[in-house]
C-alpha cells in the first residue's frame, strides 16, 4: 500500500500507541477500527502474526473443502461475480474473494501475481479471515458488523497485513435475510479508493437479485404476485424541484415526505441493509433515538406497504431512481446528460441528513473526476453553468487553459478565475 502522509500516518501512530497500552486520541482512528482492535486484543490475538491464527473447528481436508464450497449457495452466483469484477481488476494488483458466513475464503481470484502476493499473508482459499482469527480486516469486520466496510493499511490489527487494503460487504439471502458470506476486494492502492467499496456493494446487490430470481417457486401463487410487483418498476424521482415522487409503475406518482425520501435513498445506497443506529447516524447530526427511527419506518410501511424488512433495515424490492440515471450517464461518458439530469440536486440539495449530503458529494465528484479525466470541454461548460460548478475554480481554470484562443468563453473563464481568486483566495 502507498500510504498517504496524513491519515495513514496518524492511524499508524494510533496503532503503535494502542500496542504500547496507551489510549489513542479520539480523532486519530475511526471508532469501528478502535473497537475492533480492542476485541482483537481481548481475544488474545497476536498482532505480529501473518494471516489467520487458525480455525477453531480445525482444518478441512482438500476433498471436504471442495465439496463444501461446491455445495455452498454462493457457488451458484460465482460466475456472476467473475463477470462483474474479474475483467476490471486484471493487472490492478487486487484479488476478489468470496467467503462463507464464518469468514472462510471459498474463492480467491485474480491474476497470478496478485494471488501469489495474497498468499504471502495466507489470504488463500480455505483459510478463515474472521475477526476472531485475524483481528481487524474488512471481510471479518463486515461479518461482525453486518455491513459494508473498508479497511486501509494500518487499520488492520495484524502488522504484516498492514501493507494491504480491503473492502467487503455482506451477502444475504434475499428471502430469509440469512447472512451467507461476504464479497471482498483485497490488494494495493486500487483497493484503497472509496470507489472500491461502492463497487463491492453494487456487485452484492446484483448477487442478491440473482439469488432472489433463483429462489422463485413457480408452484407458489406468491410467485406471480411478486413478479407483478417487480415488473411494475418501483422508482423514486428526487432530482426534480419540489417534493420527491414515488411510483410503482401502475398508479400515478405520489409525493414523498423528505424523511421518507431520505430513508429510501439510504436503503437503496446500502442494499445489504442498515442497523437502527447506522440509519439514525445517516439521517441526522443530532442524536436520533431508535424509537424515532422505528416510528419513521412504521409510517413508511403504512404509506407504501411492506417495503422495508427489519434486522437490518433493507428494501424488499429493487428500487430505481433518477440518481441511477446520473450514474449511468457518468459510466457511459455522457457527462453533459449527467449534469442536466442532476440539475440543482432536488431533495439531495435541500437535505441536511449526513448520509444524503455524502451521496450528493459523491455524485458531484464522480462527474468532476470523469470530466477532468476526459478533458470534456462541453461538459466543463455545462458544469460551470450549473449550481454545482459555478464557483469551481478548477473547472473554470481548465476552460481558460484549453478553450481555443478565439473562443469567447475563454476570456469569460479567465475572468471568473481571477474573480474567484479574489473572492476565496484559492490561487496565489
């Protein structure tokens, strides 16, 4: 891992303080990491160990392991995971792993060099990477917390593993909610970027949809009711001016309250589900009690039907939105369309819920990153004309530098750079 000089150094100092028996400062390391370190120490794990300390149930023979993973429910969706992830990670120095619900690595896939490197820390098929056996790591912590997790370098409990980064999210049975295992990306810098966890979550959502389709019983009358609901096309529209709208594809769209919109968007963003405390934290900077969250979920069910399952809270159906339209346009390189669809931001721009603020920030940064990478002058012009890019000095400066000298917008862009420099002191 190529460590940053800021966060990584601070976490490494906190880790060293922790091993020395000192209490690291509160702002030096994330609370979920600190708490995992504490559990790891309480279990008596050796921070100098390389890879798992051992399986409490004893090792499996090769034949037993092959039979076990062949019969595992995730075996049926392995080709889907391969098609969605493996082509994109070749030569990126990462491996993709699938585990069972105890953290046993069922498959570790990637190019030979990446798998050989992973083998150096015993990140190999058959080994158990639960928090109980290895300490703080993304697959183990995703199982412990039942949510998507990314662990960067020195956040790992095991010192020899701190040259690695990992992002993992749990997979659930879409019908029963049973925890089946996790999907994980482990490797170097490519596994450290925020997009790594988002990519894993997207694959998990696709896997759970596939598991749901395989679970359909054609002999059951409920099958046809479910199919009708899916074909109806549940969707929320949130980027328009005015209240968000809910549509089931049959009845006319109906308005949604801001809070119900926020809940649906967060549950769509985290298809693996959110606990009560997690949802409360994403909905408000102020303390939001569990009773308040449960009451909002109850009102949402009363208004829309049985749309949210519990423990953890998660959607019971595939939900589309115009946010998906923005992401699709970004993925396809149609950045002008992405900017047009994003518009002012609708409910996202009005919300103060931390999780929704982050969602809007991610959308804007996805557009900006792709825009600058492509050098798309048409998109840059659309961006600075939008509310999101009006004060974006980097975008104005790119226009000032790259538009033809005769282009009338070039002088306007140069003037805006000077204005923003005076206003905000961005450039010197």
